[in-house]
C-alpha cells in the first residue's frame, strides 16, 4: 500500500477508485510505510501512529527516550525497541511523499 499511495496524486486516485476518504487512504499508507521497519508490524505501527508518530521522519527525529515517553496507549516501547526504531527509521528509503 505504501507504494500504491506513494504520492498525493496517487492517494487521490486511490480515493476516487475506492470511494474511501483521503484521510483513510493516507492512514493506511502511513501504517504500511511504518510496517517496513522490523518490529513495526500491525500493532506497533498502529500504536505509534495513534501517538502522533505517523511518519518515519517523525520517529527518526526523536531520541529513544522521547519515543518511550510518548503516550502509546499504555504499552510503551522497551528501551531496546525505542532505540531500534530511532536508529532504523532514517535508513529506510523514503517511499512516501507527504507534500
């Protein structure tokens, strides 16, 4: 889904083709983009997204302890998970364009 909704125009076309709201398409694209990180499959990607860490750039911009302090629905990352997320996020190729 990250590849199918890579650009704003592609997401608009998905909206027209599916009838889903643009916000829904964007959310699924963001979750799919995060799921490329090891350890960020369905549950962890959703928790991060709901806490406002909805892009890899937002995750990469934080220190591991900041990731742990983000309110993640009562399931904070372990120190090792947080460090892994912050370390990996900037190295993944940017597939999704947000502007």
